[in-house]
């Protein structure tokens, strides 16, 4: 990378960092390109050389936030293909992103109510590739017999990521009422999710039926 490329990369990085701070504080509607440029220490013309609009800048901020997850899911062939292990690994990547960008996430939640079309469209477009790759992972797991064939994958993924998001928001909003560690929460989320999407083994089915029969005989 030559000096000009380094300068361009540094300016882009400063703009993204400034945008993250401004969007988190002012919201999507309240943030302005002029304010973002000022925080980044550049003029507004420079901002528009890198990003053609505020919306494009916001998409870049979201994509940067999810970069580690995207990278991990892009190379799924390197995963263990063990549901619990893989989803635990992903959960920690996702949780790290949530905690690092909590202020922005809480702003997005508020903006989704006040400006539903803008917030929803931008966030959906930026995160859709990540969601699709997670769905693809579960599809491949179905082919290997690791995931129930009757499982509806899209709501399942939304359920899983929603549990992780809710945990982060709850931990930081009312910490004095929670008497367990984040590790406990994440492990429990993964355990419940994996058990819910996995096919029920034949021997477990037999045991379940036997238990049901015993219960009937008692009464």
C-alpha cells in the first residue's frame, strides 16, 4: 500500500469512527454529514468523496460492525460442523459486536419506531448477507441430518440472534437484578437453541414414550 492509499484508508477509518459516534448520539435522522465531517477532522467535501450520502455511510458503519461475523461465515468450510461448537463461536462474535456498539444499537431501536422506513431499510440491507449466510449454515446442517427438516430457518435465526440481543440489553440495563455471568447466558441460549433445532434421536423418542406410558399407568 503506497502513501496515498494509506492516507485514503486512514481518512475512511476516521470517518467511520466519527459516524459511529454521531449516529449513536444524534440518531439517524439527527446526524448530519457536516457534523460527522467535523468530528472526523475533515471537510464535508472529503466525506462525500468517500461516501456519496449519509445513508451510504450508515451502511458502511453497520458493515464494519459486523465484519468479524461476516468473515467467519464466509469461510464456513473451516467450521467444525458441530452445531453447538460452531454456534457458540458465532454467539461470542455476535455478542462482542453487540457490546462494542451498544449505544448505536439502542439508537437504532429507537429510530425504528420514529423513522421505520429509513432505519429498517438501511439496517436490513446491511445485515441481510450475514443473515443469509447463517441460514445457509443451517441448510447445510439439514443436509447432514443435524437440523430438523421441518424447521423454518428464517424465524429460527431471528429467534437465536434475538435472544443474544435481548441478553445484552437486559444485562446492561438492569445489571443489579441479574445474578449470572454473560457466559452462562450465552451457553444457555446455544444449548436451548441447538436442542430445539436438532432431530430427536430414535432412542430418546423411545424413552419419552416409555415415560409417557408409565405416567398413564400411575393415574
